[in-house]
């Protein structure tokens, strides 16, 4: 037992140092990338300029705030004026005509004479030149022709960078794909944010898209929360060329005040490593837009970010050495093996810490293995921290020092687990959410059930309690209690991630907004309102040997610990933000727990006096 305990201590020290070194590398990479790029949509810009009676170029020149302008790929239907003729015919300006001819030659069959063997659409220039495109008229009219040269000229004359929004045509060929990206680069676009619900090249041409983005020195903008087919594949293929984009949609902006838009964009950059802020402001005039941009600039500067022209830069390479991953995984395996020795201490079981430590170290040499070991860390560390409180609670009259020492135990174990997860998954794809922690639901649910089961048996005083309990007839009270517990676990799982915003009540949304205003980075509600106060009460119950409601209290306390660990599983959130969020949660939660203890004692004293 002493040998396995010593091995556990050495293993955790070594793995914590290795994980800490990887975490520091990640912190340096994050701190080196603090510039943000703003993007406005060209149709919005054109409307603002028109409202002031100015050309787009002149309107753009009136802004000192750096921002880029996003241009969406045009079509014949967008650029041309249909004219009466025996065949469908579009009349284009000379610049648009020349570009349409070039792009349609890549994407369709172009003829210089009217084709006799197939339906076609005629394209004319203002100077009288013409060509024909073979195919269904409605389909040809929707083929992407690249960025509008008229719009490109206005934006470049206004001194603003260009963002290209290209569409993915059905059956795009490698030649057409290459030509589209090359021409967008020639027009001045260095950032691509694909339009529609597909990335260019989806499905068969995604590798070609990734190759051409790299070859042209371009950046790929992955839109947060958008379900754009193929975007995830591109992020995984070229993480070194990827930046994350947060967009306020036109319909959304109608429902938000300028201050709410600013707060939302600021949080996206500060809390989720977003580097392109795509701004829509429906109903705003130029004066309102100026105020919005000034406010956003000030808020971002206060948070340590700077808005730069074409400022969105991919994160630098983050790839710790293989030996660092192996050493970080070693401690997780040793901890798992040490837990096994608590149940079987003789024979081959005594070698479990060494065997599992070696296995986890070997697994961490492979990407999928690192994700498995990170999941094991998320399960083991908070669970061990909660269970250790039962063994470490001293007998006799409790005091403040004993309570503080007991409270440190679960927080220390949970933070150690978070450190291992951060170290094991310290790679660039995790920073941009091209890859992510696997097993969030399991990491939330299993520790809760394990802690509940342990403390129920601990209170009864027999470890075979559950085996005996399962053989008894089921009572309605037990069924009701089980349903309540399962409902609590289910609600917690439902609230993880961004899949179910409706699970968050209005009062909590208002509380979150208040906390974000006061603290800049808000703590998690389930930590400071439920988990950490319950932990304080649970520690007091352990010290005073009040065990009647202890299992339920420790169940609630575990919510705070698994949430704490889960905060660091959001690897696209900056490390310093996760630390701030955790610190505020502990401070508020422990404070509320102490207040609850004081109130409980006062109520108990008043009740005692009333009885007398």
C-alpha cells in the first residue's frame, strides 16, 4: 500500500509537470495572437453609402477604424440585365463581361457561335461582344462568376481589404476550383468565408480546396455555430490557415441593441478565440455604426485585443513533444491503477499502477489515445477528490482550519485533472475547434452517480449495501427518488454545450448578463449557485458527522467539480479566461456556502430556543 501510494505521488508530480509545460506552451500561443479583424457586408455598406448620397469608395474612406468588406460571389442573374431575344440573353458591363467569360469557361461549355445541338444562354457586353453558354438557362444564370469587379474596384478605392464569399457549385471540377480561388486572390481577397451551407469543393474536392488555400497564401474563415458542410474537414486539414468567425446575422441584429451587439462580439473574441467579427447592424445609420465601432474598439482594447486591417491571424503551431504527452498520460494511468489496488492489494493487482501508467503513456503517443486518456482524467480526478473527503475528515470538534483544509481537497484534485486535460490536448486543432474533447456527457454524469453511490454506502456503513439493496422489492419512494436524481442528471446533460438554449430560464440569462457586466468573465451558474455552496455544507456535515442528507449534498457538490473540470474541456476558450471563470466560481460559491451555513445555524438556534 505504501509502495503504491509513493508511486501515485511520483506519477502525479511527473505528469503534472509535463502537462503544465504543455499548458504554458498553449498560453504563449494564445497570448501571441491578440489581433482581431472586423468585417462588414458589402450590401450593407452600399446601403449606408447610398443613404448619404456617396459612392461606396468615398463612404469607406470616411472611416478610420480598420475593417474588411465581404463580397459574395455574383452570377449572371445578379450582374446582367435580361433583354428580349429569341434565346435567354444577359447584357453585362465590359468588366463584368470579361470576368464572366473567364469564369464560365472554367465551369461550363462556352461557345463563340450559337450552338445548334443544345439549348444555350447568350451573354453580351455593352460594346457588342458576345458568347454563348450551353446548358439550362436557369442553371447557367446561377453559376458563380467570382467577385463582382465593380464592387471590388469600389472597395479597393476605399482602401479596405476584401473578404471573398464563394459558393460551392454542383459538380465543381478541380480546374474550376483552382481558378476560382486563384482569381479571388488576384482580386485582393486573402480571407475566404464560404457562402451558403457548403464549403467550396464539398465533397470530393475538399483536399484540393485546402491545397489551393495554402498555395495562394489565403486564410479560411470557419463560421462559429454554422452547419456548413465540409468546413470541419477543412479546419482539420489546414488548422495553420484557419481563423474562426462569429457572425451577427441580419435578422438577429434587428432584435439586438447596439450595446448588445458590441457585448456579443466582445465575448466571442475574448472567450472563444474568435478572430473575425462579422458585423451586421440592421436598421442602423452611419452615425450609429460609427458609435458601435468605437465602442467595440474600446471594449476589445480594454480586454487586451487590437483591431487591425486583415488582422485575423491563424494561431501559431502548438505541438508539444511526444514525450510530454506520454508523461502527462502516465499519471492518469497510475491514478487509475492505484484506485484498483484499494480493492485488490495482493498478487498481480499490486502492479496495476505500473501497468496502467505504462498503458496510458503509450496511448498518449497517438491522437485518439490522448483523447481517451483525457476522458479518463475528467472521470477520475473530480471523483477521487470528492471521495477523499470522507477519509480525510477528522473526528472530534470541527474548526475553521479543518473545514478549509477539507475544502481544498476536491478543488485541488479537480484542478489537477483540468491541468492534465489541457496538457494532453494542447494542439492547434483544439484551439480552433477543429477537434474537441470527447465524452462531455459521460464526464458529467458518471462522477455524479459514483459519488452518490459511494456516500450512500458510506453513510450506511457497509460497502455491500448496494448489492443487498438491489435484491429488495422496489418501493415507490425509492422510484420517486431515482426519478428525481435521473431528472437532475438529465437536465445537467441537456444544459451542456450550446444545443439547448431553451433549457436556460430567463432569470438565469439576466443573472448571466449582470455577472458579465460586473466581472467581465462570468462564473458558471451551476458552480457558484449549486455545486460549491453544497460542497461547503457537505464538508461541514462530514466534520460534524451529520450524515442524514450527506449523499444528496455530496451529489450536488459534485456538480460543481465536474463543471469546473468541464470548463477546461472547452479548449477553444482561452486558458486565462477559463482560470478567471473558475476563480470567480470558487470565490462566489464558497462565499454563498458559508452564508448558507451561517443561516442554517441561526435557524437551528432560533428553533431550539422556540422549543425550550
